[in-house]
């Protein structure tokens, strides 16, 4: 959708392990104009959806998660890796293309019926986002939309989210 911003994404071969081509967003973040353009693109996906909470996934999802919450007039909720949140949490295990882990969200972070935007930097195989959706729904929230800076379409992560509104600013097919 916003492929002109692709020039700000750095490709790092064999990171974090051989065979992975890592899409590095730090080169986008350090450029003020590109940072703003990406933020505006992400906000445009979610305007008019009456979002009450934006959930950012640890850790790169926090960057634009905060931006989105501020621009949409919503609260910000953090989904973190296991052991990082201080109060009582819901937990969900997940798998991704090069590992596994456990995500957590505070039990009191989302109220039943709240309209939630889930944001992360990358949609690959979809395991992390699927676990996050499960946590949001366990807390009683309604996942209104998922937004991503980058989608690796060739990994078919979108297929895990039948019936969900998914928006990605940059889509890579190979």
C-alpha cells in the first residue's frame, strides 16, 4: 500500500539465524519524515473504527502502538514476553518462524467489549499476532483490526486470521 516507504527498510541476511532475511525497521524509524509518513499510513487504516485500546506487541509493536493510541484517542496496552509485566496476567504460548515463547497481558488492561486495534511491526507466519488476539479476546476485548508495518505475504500468516480486518503498510511477496 505504501511501497514508497520500502526504501527505508534495511534487509539483513541471515539474522537472527541462517536463511532468514530480516526486515529492519530501525532505518525507517531514524528518518523523521519516513517515521511520520509510516505513522500517518497506519493511522489512516484505523480512522473511524472507534478504537478504544491499541495493543502493541513486545517490543517493536510498542513504537507505533503508542503513536496510534495518541492519534486515535485510545488507551495503550502492552503485550509483553513472559515475566516482564508486574501485575496479574493472562498468558499464551506461541510459535514463530525461528522460535517459540509466551506472551502476557495484564488481566485488567482490557475491559469486556472494548474495541481493540492490535499493532505489531511484522506479520510473518502469524503465530505471535494469533497469540496476542487470543489474549485480547480472553480479556473480553473485540479485535476490530490488526495493523502491521510489514507483511511477508509469502509466509501466509494472513491465513490464520479469517474474518479479521488486516492492514499492512508494506507487503513483500518474496
